[in-house]
C-alpha cells in the first residue's frame, strides 16, 4: 500500500506486482443482486451400516459443516492487512525464520483462534516485498467492525518488527460460494504440515467501465451480476471451483477505487504452478474492461492452522 499497481495494456499476460495496496477502508459496498441462500441438498447415503470389523474413520468436521451459500457471501467481509517487516526493530525477531518460529511453535497465532465471527485468518509472507500479511474473512460486517475496534487489531501498530501497517476492507462478491472450500486439506482439521505446504495468490485488477463495448460491465453493479450464481447472474466464479488443488478463491471488491481482487489458496506449490501456467490465468487481463492486472504470490506461515475453518456458515 502506498504505491500504484503495476499496469499492463490489455491483451497481455498477468504481471507480477511490485506495489503495495491502497490501504483504504472501503465504503458501503454496491448493492448485490438478490440471491438464494439455500444450501444444496446432499446425496442420500446408501451405504450399509458399519460392521464390527469396519475400520473406516468417522466423518470429519468438513463432512458435516454447512456449505457456504449466496446469502453467506452477501454478508461476509474480507480484511487484507499488510505489515512491512523491519528486522532491526525487535532483537527477538531478526528475520522471517524468527517470525515463523514465533507464529508456529511460539503459539502467537492462538490469539486469533477465538475471534467472534471470524471464518479464517491466513498468515502469509511475500518475500519480494518483505511483507507479512493477514487475510481475514468475517461472517458479517458487525464481526469485522468489532475486531477492528479491538485492542488485538490495534496492537499491530505497536509491534517493533513492523515499520508500517495498512489495512483494506473488501466486499466479498456474489458467486464466491462457487469457488471456496473446494479441495480438502490433507488432514481434518488442517495441520501445520498442511498450511506450510499451501500457497496464496493475490490478484489485483483495475476495472475499466467506460469501454463502450456492448455486453461488458459499465459499473460495479454489472460486474456483481456477472459474478452471481445462476439464476441471479452468470456464475463466473464457478469456473474456478474445479481447479485441481484449489482450496478456495475469494472474489472481492473495493468500491472506493474500483478494484476487483482474487484471493486464491492452493494446497501445494504444484497446484499453484499448474494454474499460473494455464490459459485461464494467463488470459485474465485480456478483456477490454480490465485496465490492469497485477499479482503477488505468498507462502502460508506456520500457526495458520489455528485460525482456519472457524465457526459455521449459515449459523
């Protein structure tokens, strides 16, 4: 935050971002289309009852929790926090290795495991910018506001190993329910091993609504309609729901600057590499209503396993 996005002309491949985000807190998001909040029916289980010799494990937490719905996405908010590292400010945290030890074995992430209304917080690191990031999803605006008013959130400003803190509140876009919580973690609940293998991709798109091309979005409301699941919209996020190794992609929007974002989590390096080599990724910046596309990749830090998959959708 504090710099502008690396821009590229339409018809070019995505370009890795060397910028920071705007750091602005978004105003009230544009009104979303009316959407169904129904949870899809599950298939009727026709398996026979376990026998005395049956050794199959009992259903895990992800087997029984409700799937996210359109109504959940309408209520949800995403908070993206960047913390610029200063390895000279704290003698106990002199490098990213010390940071990982503090977050993981030092239990520092446990403070976020009991936050009211938090679905998840990913702790990530981008080596190129030397930033530690927090990618939060809250079930509601109320939960987000309570957290941002808390001493825990405000304490980021006092940490000596960070020289700058910027936060951006984003609207979770309709249709995101089609592209999140897809590939299961290797273990349930997710383990330290699982999260340390994971990778995050953050894509920042500058929208261009004045193309004059028929059928392309002319405002945020048009874009929201394109994203929403049928019958309310075209369900564009569904294209990503079947990606191999994708845990989830959150589509998010900042109405104050007209930027659309994708926050992808892949369960391993192989999966993110395959996606970034695909035409689906390479062609995202080509449509004329996209002025610029920039991206950054992040490693997921140890301790994140304590602040994942909290609560239940639709509760």
